[in-house]
């Protein structure tokens, strides 16, 4: 579920300075003492941010606060420690870095992404990189944690990222793509391209789910639909596949009732 583990990011405009650089840590990850000590030693931690509530991103955040004294901020107040909840559209300035908070629900209702504003592109309002948490992964597709995560929200969030990556909000000055820094998996070079690929994947899956429902007839269970649409998914991921199917069935029911 976490690919090769959870990615923690250390952000600063002052790396290479003689004294310990002020830093921001994003997604401390699980409660692994050696990892948290390494994050604490990366510089003077001013702020700890988390992209969403899942334990593989948040479990170590309270301990990292103990080690550093830095406040922890998340969109969900239950996962804040000494800091206020994050707000969509908020601009954070810390460790010499400007970070815009993007509300991107779908994977979970409290999911956010962090757009790093590039000072070299300041006149264009430019974004150079976006930390996407689990909204966009470095490989594979994202599970929607239904019913907390909803497909309609997720599709809106993907469109937000697609527009940002395409430069409509100032992302690609000089034709430079916006890099994706995901919560799991490798860094990706082009936010617009990966968001478009995710959108196409969701459209394809919705078509497959719709066809499976028509084939099975009646109101089939999520498990029955998953067996048709996600039959090639390993057994240990079938539970996640069923969550995604439930989210898709809910979305299709909503689309049908809206007609």
C-alpha cells in the first residue's frame, strides 16, 4: 500500500549555510525513531506539515514535535499539535520557503497538497513543485478511502492539479513543467501530464464499473464488481480495490439520480 515507504520532505531556502538551516518537514511518516531523529537533525525544524490523516503520514508527527518543539499543522484538527488547522488557499512562509496550501479532497476528505512557489518565477506567480501526498503517487493509482474519500471530490482535485500544472494558475513559466513530489514512490517531472493520466484512468475505471454492473444485473455488491474490474489485483489489495469500487458506485448513483 505504501510502495517503498512514505516519503518525508525537508524544505528550506537555506541549505548550505554555516549554521543549522531552518527547515520545514512534510509528512514525518510512521513512528520510526531513527527516521524521526534524522529529520530532527536535518536542520532547525520550524514547522511540521502533514498532507492527510493516514497513520503512515502522521503517526510520527507528535514525536517529531517532542524532538524539535515545532508545531504540527494538518487540515484535520485532530492531527494538529501546537498549530492551527490548514486552510485551502493559505500561504505559508517558513524556512525561507513560500508554500501554498491546496485543498485536494478525494483520497481522504482532509487531503491537501503543497505548492512550492518558485522565487525565480515570482512575477508569474509560478509554482515549481507540488507535494501531492497520496492525491497523486509516484507510480500506480490512488485508493479512495470511501466513504470519507469521494470520487466527485477527487475528480475536482485532479482538475485543480491539472490546471495548476498546465500554467493557467501560473505554473509553467517559460514552458517549464511543475514537478510532482508524491507521498509514495519516485518524483515525477510533469504535474499536468500525470494529472491528465490520472483523469483518463478514472474515466476508464468508471466505464469498466458501469459495464460490470450492467453485466451482473440488479445491484451487485462491491465485491462482485471488484472481482470483474479488479480481478488481476493481488489478494492483499482486494480490500483497497473494493473501497475504490464503492466510491465509484456511489459516484455513478449520484450521476444517475441527477439526470
